[in-house]
């Protein structure tokens, strides 16, 4: 079966929905503790009529009727049984530039770097690679993400300060199989 790559942000959110096991390698170019490790990333689709869309858009004074929906992201330590800590969560709302949906704004309730609301620019290349650029007060971030299979994706990111690149990260992410899916697989295999 051939991989169908998402070419709009909402296609990307829908393809990403679920729980992902993330292996992260972080390279700091200054003296900072190593942040490499393993975690879980939980992604849920936020539909256009969800009240979160209006809440996030209102903070940035963006017309919520232009939003196509979004995604809810939360992180937790790998093998963690508790619900994710809300301090490690963000909501991203998609406001495309035009009808193609191939580029636009991502309205975040919390930025990755400073935790404040932020607007990012995104676009999809012809190859399906998603690029997100974010300007913060004192630095700039860029993240690129693409699917290698329906259940495996890659993310690379950089944070650039005024004096140059200070951080690079590489993440490989594998979709986690739920207990219900495992039971169905076992039943199918037994049959």
C-alpha cells in the first residue's frame, strides 16, 4: 500500500491523531543539560466547532470563522500511566491562506519555547514535508515533519538565537497501538 502524505494542516492533524512514542535527540550548542530521551506525544483533532478554536483565535485577535479546526497536543514521560500534565500541552489552530490549505498560520495557545501564545507560519512542500516557522521575541524556531509510513514519522527542529543556532533536535515517532487494537489483532490472528 502506497503512503498518502497529508498536504493540508487538517489532513496532517487527522493522520497524526493518536498516541506516538517519541525518541528525541537534542543537541545544544551552549552549555545546557541534555534533553534527549523518550516520551509519548498524544494528538487529538480539534473540530472547527469546538469552543477551543474561538478561545485560541480570540487571544490573537484572529477571526475564528477562518479557522478550519486544529490539534490538541500533550506530552508525557514514556510508560507514564497518569493523564498528561496540562503544563505540557498545547492547542494549535489552523488558519489557511487560501482554499488549497497548503500554507497558512498556526495559532498556538502556548509556544514551545516561552509558553506564551504565538502565531507560526506553515507550508507543505510538493514532497509532503511540513515546515513550521515561529518567531519569538529573542529567537526563531523552525520545525519540519514528514511521514515515512502511516505509523512512523520524523521531526527535526532548530532554535536560532540572535547570535546563531543554539539547539537542534531530531525525533523519530512511532504510532502506539492501543489495547483494543491489540485485542482485535490477536482475535484476527487466532481466526
